[in-house]
C-alpha cells in the first residue's frame, strides 16, 4: 500500500481555512487507498502527534510566525524522518517553512507540489524567497495547480508549465443538505428579511472593505460571517456607511449551512491573486446559490462561471458589485436558474472524493516512474 505524507503549516481542525480544509479532505479520502499522514506546525513550542479528522498529524513545535510562516527549527529533521516512510510527499504551497526544510533535509520520496497560490503581498520578501522557492519547485516530480487560468497567469508557474497537471479543489456536497425551514426563517428574521452573505476569513485580499462600501446600494442587508485580522476594522467602518451590515462571527458547520441556504446571493469580492480558487464559492453553489465574484485572472473565474453560475465583476468596483448583486436580488427566476446550474456543476465536477482520487492517481503515476 502506498504511503503518502501531506505537508503544510496547519490542518483543519483546528485551523479553518481553504487550504487546510482541502488537505483534511484529501487525507480523509486517500486513507481508503493508502497509508496517509500529515506534517504541520503546532502553534506552540510542543511537538506531538495528534489525530485530526481521522488523520495522524505530527505537529512540530514552533517559536512563532514571521509573515505567516512558522519558525520551526526542527521541521527539516522531522520532514526527513517521516519522508523515509513515504513514497510520495505532497507539499502544499506557498509554504516557506516546508520549502526551506526540503532543501535542507533532502528527504527521500517523490515530491509533489500542490500549488495553491503565488506569494502576492510580500514583494520585498520575494526578492530573497523567490529564488529559494524556484529551486524547491524544480525538485518536484509534478506540480498540481488548481486551475488552467492560474497556470497561464502565474509568473512562477510559467517557467514550470511542463510539470503542471491541473486538479481543482473540491467539497463534500452532501454536507450542505438543506437545514430545517424554521432555521432559515429564524435567520431571515434576525437579519431583517432576505440577505446577501459572505463567509470566510477577514483578510486584506478578501476585498471586504469594498463589500461594506457597496452595502448602501445593495437592495438587502449584508451579512459578513467569519473572523480574521481585519474584522474589527470592518465593524468600525460598517458603523459609518449607513446600511444594515451584520457580523455574526465564526460560524459552526451547521450554522454555515443554514446561512448559505437562507441567503439569496453569495458575495465574493476578493481583490488579489492570493485568492486562487475560492472554496466558499463551491459551498454556496452546493446550496443552490448564485455567486457574485471578481475577475482576478485566477481560478475564481473557473469556480464561478460568469453568466452560468453567477456573475464576475471587476475587483475594487463597488458599483459593479452592487449592480450584479441587485440584478440577482431583483430577478427571482434568474437567481434560481443560475443557482440551480451552480449546484449541478458542483455535484458533477467538484466532489472532494473524486478530486482525491484524481490526485491519488497522479501520485501513483509519479511513484511508478
């Protein structure tokens, strides 16, 4: 039986995020066909094994984080030790800690890179980190980006196109079954009727400032669920715009499903290439909701097909964002048609188990070379 090691800085649980959730789902399903474990950091000084979502995860102690990257001096040693027990090591990037560790440790096993995003904001750091990352990527037997669009537009992947095999991200559609109608009605009563929803991390590249600015022109209350470093600033800004904007905080899985089914439209106003795909787009679509997203030249436009599953508008354009949302709010037939097409496409193309199988088949191809 093949042995697979997934490597990243965090895992879901305890950290909720798109990359973390993808890793957890790949581990969950690939355990059906292989021996699977993961290597992450612990957000503490302690190194210990844990079981996360059924997967054994070695969480390496760290001294802290610099520009989101864990400072974990023992990570190369643990990577080399665990790699001796694995035929395939899947490193999820961007991930400076693991990339440097790989170059230092020269682990055994075939390297596959799951490429989630370019490094966008840390331009100064890229002058140092860029050559290191390229040296690491050239060690990969295969690179798995999430969309053809990202391969075409990435300045990093352009030089490595022959190593790339595109596999999108996926979700578990069955986890988004319709909640009891009473829950949905309670949410609409709480927010003052029908509403527009965003749910996700409150970070700079999510473009939530522009959603707040667009709220006065939107024909329904706006609900911005989730948490993150920008949340308090967004709450303060929302008090000044004179529109109903609600911040319910981090949602449990059940509450997220109820919110997605209760809303009319899902807004996804991201502004930077750091938004390489958009797992929450798929979650909204699994609930039959059309999405208004932005055109970033990334996998966002693949996850949300303009005119088929929703609309894509220019980033940072509050009027275009409000107009697209209102077009859906004001046309129930259009809203239902696009939402229905979105749900059918998720079931057809983005089931996480099928994605895990596609990845696993590529792992076997690499291991057998």
